[in-house]
């Protein structure tokens, strides 16, 4: 019954992206089974007036990716926040645009006039719609994040929702109070913004909405999140097919005991190892790894994160790529070593290998099947997605020169070892197997390698 409430029936191509009716750990987008994989910018593409959407989205499309994540404008960062250089969420003075119009009264904390929370900035909504239109033309899904907590006073001091930054006297409170049900006037402003954003994007099939980024910081309550989910749902009342609603659950992992029935996608940040997938697989929802970072600037940790999460049965992997900036929207910025995460062309090429590898299978019919693996050397992790008796997608993290075994039914199999950096087949052969443990031995490789086993 739960799954039937969450998973839409097969819909025409114009319907919004939905959970796949045959396997809700994955998506259905424009009639095709879909895994969302990307390496995308730091969420300021719409609210930062200096960010150019077309070269950015062109680069994502050229890299073979199908997702980007944008903040809706209710939150903005200051220069130097989180030690991020050329942070797209920290526009230059006077270059921040948001859903609310500027008033004729000076005094905004960054630069310019204060905001009027009763009036919309139509230029913002035109910019948001244009971004989604450009993404749609390139087959890219947009996760629109409505709200974000204020990690420190630096962010709250820049928020249009703080009383000192608007002419309405709304938001006279501390930074941990805005995302609660305490203040009726501020809640009404948030409700109105949610409705306006949702209705502005109602005709896009490549959009879904996340309630709040990292709500486990800054005093955000579950009651408030459930309320915003209901506002999103209400804004689409009467629509034949509604947009998906995502909820950001935790950093790392957490077991969700009482999921909101309106939420179809459970997002996690820094979800390595990918235990969040198995912990919540029974809920009949897609599970996403929606932000990476804080593991240095090298490619290897983030490449491994993607392979582990997707082959654990995850439906979404979004690497936070700091090579995209307002000055370098094509992803060519050479970020410093102090940056809290990585990115760049080489990593994007490697993540495309992951995308191509997964799309080479009928993944909707596959399930995590690590139990079929045996004889794995100490310190090595092997993950398997399998359509039992037909196809096996395998990822090997660590050195296993002697190989390992896969418990396979009797049959003839094509075995291909795939280089995770280039996508090329490093070695292949055919196996006549009598059933039971089948030893597979890889060619030489450096850190990790993938294996495709398909029954003839």
C-alpha cells in the first residue's frame, strides 16, 4: 500500500520525473528508467546574477550528466564562507537576486535596498524559469531547494527574512527560529514563497523540490518540514501528476522510522559508506547521495563514493564540483588545495564512466546482492547489483589480484573488467560455469575496477 501511494503509474513523457513504478529506488524520466548522476556547481546558479547558465549546463550535458541542484534564493552566503573560493552562493555586492523585490529603502546588510516580503521580484522568477528551461532542453533534472538553515549569524545577517533586511518588520528573531512554527507572520511569508516557486515551475517535467538543505542544523523542526511539504502538495492540488518532494535526512546515514507520506526521495549528504541505502530500502523511496565534500580535493574519494553508492542501490549521486564558478561556468576553475571538496574535468569524465556502466544494464530489475560474493581479501570491498541469473554489475574497491568468487547459476557468461577511469574493457572472456562459486580474477589495476558479468 505504501509503495502504491508513492510511485506514480507509468506516465506520458510530459509528466514530471517520478519514481519508477517497477522499482521505486530509481526514477522514470521522459519514459525511460533513470539514475541521476552529476558533478554540479555549488547551488548559486540562479541567485547569483553573475552566473551564466548556458555554458554551465552545456558542460553538464557534454559530460553526460542529468542533474543539477539550485538554491531557491531564500538563503545566501558571505564571501569566504566555509573557506570556499569563488563560491557561487556568495554573489558579489549587489549581485544577489531572490524571490522578494527590493524596496525603495536602503539598509540591506550586504548592499542595496532592503526587501519587501509582500512583493515578488519578477526578474528572479523569469531567471529561475529560464534556468529550468535551458536544463530541460539538455535533458537535465533540476532539484530546487526551497530553504536552507543559517549555520551561523553570518548567513542569518544576510537573509531577507531577518527583520533588519526587510521593510515589513518580519523576522525579529534568532537564527535558529525561522524554520519553526513559532512566528505566524514569517511562516506566511515562507508559505507564499513556496507556493509561488512551485506554481512558477508547474509545467516543467524536469523539476522536483527539496524542502530544506541540511535541516538537521540550525533549529529546523520536523513539524515545519512536514508543513512545507504539505504546502508544496497543496500548491499542486488538481494536477494530474505532481512533482516529487525530497527531504534531506542526515549527514552520513540514518534510519527513517516514520517517513512523511508526501516525500518520495530521501537525500543524504556525505553518505560514505552508503549504509543509508540498505537502512531505508524497505520504504519504497529513492535514496540520494546529494552532496559530497570535506575529503580533500583529490578525485579518488569522490569517484569511489559514486561507485559505492550507486552499486549499493542508490538512485542519485550529486558530486559538489568546485570547478564551476561565476567566472568559470564551464567548469575550468583551478581551485586551491584549501577548497573543502574537489571536482574538475577528470573527475567528471570518471563519473561519466559510472553513468555509462549503470545504464548498460536493465538496472530497474536489479537489486543489491553482496551476499553472492566470497573469498574477498581483507581490506577490499566488493559491491554487486544483480538481476539474478542474468546480469551482474560489480565494483571492486581495493587490490584483489587473486580475484574472488561470485555465486552464479549454471550457464555461459560473458565476463568484462572495466577501467573506471576510461570506461574501456581491460580484459574479457567467456565462462562455461556449472553453478555455484565462480572465481573471477581481474587484470592489473591501481585502486579500483568494475566488472560486468552477463549471461549469454
